[in-house]
C-alpha cells in the first residue's frame, strides 16, 4: 500500500489532519491501534477555541457542532466562597464553544466513513521506519498478518504514549516536563449543569470545576490525591465533596444523579522539541501535554494540525518553506499555552507543600485579577485562544 501522508493515531489530531489533507487533495491513510468504540469512549475535552471551530469548519465537519454546541461568552472564577464572572466576549470580542471531544471525534469519523477514506483500526505493533531517509514507511499486524504502508511523510498523531516520539533517537529530541502533585477526578452525569457557564473554583479542600456537555449533561471535576483510586469514590462521595467546595447558594442549586463515567487523570506539563525529524512530524499530545485547567490540549492539537496541513499543502504545491517552518511555528504557540495552563493550574489548586503562605498568595492574586480590567483581559485573551500566526 502507498499513500502521500501516513497518519498514526485516530484521536482528534489524526482525524482532523486526515480530513483537512483530503480537502486539499492529499491522499492519506490513518492507522490506529484501538477500535473506533474505544476511541469514542474516552471522555476528555469540552471547550473549543474559535481557531478550532474554524478548522473543523474548514474540514467540512462543523454543522452538528454549530447546531448542538453551546457558545459561551463568559467563565466564572470562585474563591473565598464568592463567584466572579470574566466577560470573555466583552473583553476580547471572542467566545468559546462548549462541544465535547467525543462529539468532535464522532463527527470526524462519520465524515471519513461517508467520504470512503481509508482508516485502519485495531492495528497491532505499529512501527515507523525510514523517516530520516527517503523511504518512510509504517508496519503493523492485522489478524497476525504483517502489513506495510509506504508514504512521502509520516504524521505522528498518536498521543502521549504513542510510538512516533518514542522512535526518535534520544540525542535528536529535547524533553521539558513538570508533573503536578495531584490529579483530577472527573464525573459525567445526565443532570442539568449547575450554571449556564463554567465555574473554576479555588477552595481550601482543593480545586473544583463545573463544566457541561449540553443543557442536560454535566461534567464535574475535583482535585484529588494521586493515591486515590476511582473505585474509592462512590457517586455519593463525589457529590458530597463537590457540595463542600461550592458556595452554599450554588450547592443548593446542584442537581445530582448517577454517573455515566468517572475517571482520574494525572496532571502534567510536557513539551518535546523539535516537532520534525526528517519526514516524521509530531502533532498534538504526541509532542506536548498541558494540565487541563486552561482547556488547551485539544485546541493545541487542532492548531498544530492547522500548521501541518498548511505546510504539507505548500509542499505539494511546490514550495518547501512550510515544512521547514512547521516546528518553530507550532512551538511558538505551544509554549504560550503551556505558560497559561501552568499559571492557571498554580493559581487554582492546593499544593501539598504550599502552606498558608501559598494560599495567601493565591488569594491576593485572585483578588487583584477580578478587580483589574488589564488582568482579566490577559486571562480572557489566553482562555479564548491566542491567534494562529
Ligand atoms: P489522543 O486523543 O491521545 O489520540 C491519540 C490516538 O493515537 C492512538 N495511538 C496509536 N495508534 C497507532 N499506533 C500506536 N502505537 C498508537 N499509540 C496511540 C491512541 O489510541 C489515540 O486514539 O491525542 P490527540 O489526537 O493529539 O488529541 C489530544 C487531546 O485528546 C487532548 O489534548 C485533550 O483531550 C486534552 N484535554 C482538554 N483539551 C482541551 O482543549 N480542552 C479541554 O477542556 C480538555 N479537557 C483534556 C481535558 C484531557 C483530559 N484527560 C483525561 C487527559 C480533560 C481531561 C480530563
Ligand atoms: C471539560 O468540560 O471536560 C473541561 C472543561 C474545561 C476545562 C477542562 C475540562 O478547563
């Protein structure tokens, strides 16, 4: 089998890249190690920046998102038991779209199937070869039989634990990492959201987040210990802890119900540099991770893919500049989102070694933040997403 671009991974990065390349007439094959149902079962992001919405539109998969997604003009910060609204739209002229990663993935998968574009699921032992020379190719096993795909380029869209970054010689790559001393326990339930906008809470018992997927489906998170196991958290224990962290008037409005899903995610900041190795390009979580506090992971994956799509399109139109500039262009935006996610995480969570001084510093910064137009604008500009330059 031969194609122009071999894409490893059918998460949002791989599927979006495949859709955009196909629109530009560039042939591609996606190779994914899991089943489609497994990929759709992962509950992750919920907030899309305008740049992500624009890329989904460019890929021709935006219609259900515009029908069912919820545009949000603001977001709330809660500390000291009081809620404060940040007027995202008033401060920046932009808004965000609340539409789940599961739905984005489903729309991209459905469009790919409808267009009859090739995608291989349940590929075993995927390996990438020859990307430092002129014969890049991918091998895997299907039903015990070895398969081979030759390509002009390989796009590593295979997430943090993927094979692409791991195949790069260690001396060719630089890694930067911070692991945080807590996790997020998430719960999804078919109950109406406690508020029509998201609420990020700083509380002495730990961070909490009130998010949503629709008017009838809520997503809540609690800062938890890295030692916690999801089985130790009954639904009742989750709801009771969330109520303790919400201001009493908000807790009184909370509708609880049985969970559809509960999981614990560790928090990490991570960047691999550069993002190009000969004919292999990394995109999305394969190259970087942000803690979810700033809602940036999926959005960064989308902007990487936007840059890579433009670079490959330029290449196939006869200009080499785009491919050479991909890594630097993408990393420029990534580091700014890394900074924002690290800052918001540091501001909103209880750190085991923070002590009373740490808590006072957070309180002083939060009080300043919600009283300063300049500080709120800085937060809002980053939250709605910096431009793709
Ligand atoms: P993914 O989604 O991990 O997809 C990678 C795909 O590659 C496959 N794969 C392989 N395939 C073939 N061969 C191999 N050897 C392979 N190894 C792996 C995997 O099976 C998978 O299908 O990476 P991608 O596409 O780069 O997308 C990144 C996003 O998923 C991620 O950044 C976001 O989910 C992060 N994130 C959030 N991002 C936001 O923008 N806004 C949010 O509100 C937000 N909330 C979140 C989040 C992530 C969370 N968790 C659980 C980490 C909330 C949470 C709780
Ligand atoms: C989510 O709805 O899953 C979500 C929203 C905002 C975040 C992180 C996660 O910052």
